[in-house]
């Protein structure tokens, strides 16, 4: 399935989960603009994320652009006296991690291998929990990741 298909199924599945959680009164949905914008970003990112193991996916392209931008900023700041960010070393580590996936990822991970699994989905989702500490965001990140696995034909791929 291509990126557009994964986005469509990611949004359809996530909206279903949001309504279900709200209906069951498990997590109430607040329709503030900030909430909706963050959910749209989370759904878009997580429903495409598994294809980071593919050499020429949309996600691989985004990681390359973000990684190189972060790398340039951190190296530039370390080489000059210009103050662009608070912690250039942290940004350097971040950019190295981000660049690992598009540059070495496809060599290390097979396409639709372990990255296309519930285990990595849960690990990647944990990042959203750390970042926002918001139950709905965490569940929806995982639901979006899972929607990608479902659309690729994996009902229950643990690892
Ligand atoms: Zn895929």
C-alpha cells in the first residue's frame, strides 16, 4: 500500500478508535484546535512510520531532511560561536539517530521485518507518552501504527 492509502486507513481507523473510546467514556475527546492539530500530526506520522524500513518511502525522505537539518544546525553551532539551540550535543545525538534509519536502516532491517511489528509499534508509541503524557495521544499513536500493519496484511505480528 502507498503512503496515501496508509494515511487514509490510519485516519479512518484512528477516528473509529477516538469515537469508541469517547463512547465507552474511557477517554473523553476534547475538540480544542490544539488537540485536533496534534492528533492529525500524530496520526499522519505514526501511520507512515513503519515504512522507515523502506529505502524510498515518504517517511525515509522526511527523516533524511529532518536529520540533515538537525545535523547542520548542531555542527554549525559547535564550529562557530553562534547560539542557535540550547544544547547542540543533544541535537547532534538526535540527528545521528534520525539519520541512522534512512541511511543504514534499509541495510539493517528488512522491509516489513521487525519494524513492521507490534513490539516496535509499542516502543515508538512510548515516545509519545514521554512527550505528552496524554492517554488519548498514546493510544492513537499506537492505533495509527497498528493500522499500517493491518493495511499491509498483518493482523497480529508481534515481532
Ligand atoms: Zn508498510
